[in-house]
C-alpha cells in the first residue's frame, strides 16, 4: 500500500500504522522511516478491512478489499491511502 499526504502527494508511510482485519484475523504493520509502502497479509486470501492511522491525520479506511489466490500464490492488491491532515 502506498501512503501519501493528500495535500502534497508526498509519501507518508513513516510512522503510519496499517491494520488488516478479516473475521478474527488481525495484523498490524508500522511504516519505517525510509519507506513509502506498507505490506501485509502475505499469502493469505480473504476479504479485508484496511485501516491506516498516523498522528496528525484522519484515519483512512477501505472496506471489502478482496485478495484472491491461484494455485500457487495470492494475487497482490495495490491500494493508495491518501491521508488528510487534521
């Protein structure tokens, strides 16, 4: 997932927390200082609610994100979270 500041378009994953939820499955990832992408749920098909939170910004939420699988791997889903300043 690419995380950007909605006003400037500057990558803003540093310090952001992405949470993936599907039923009882919950996974959280925190963005590193040198990264613009957040990655989660490797090799796990399902229908997720994705939340991105970062201090100073409104929480971004995307529901019904469907990740499918073929015979070998899941099909990657790319999202772009545009965080709006508070």
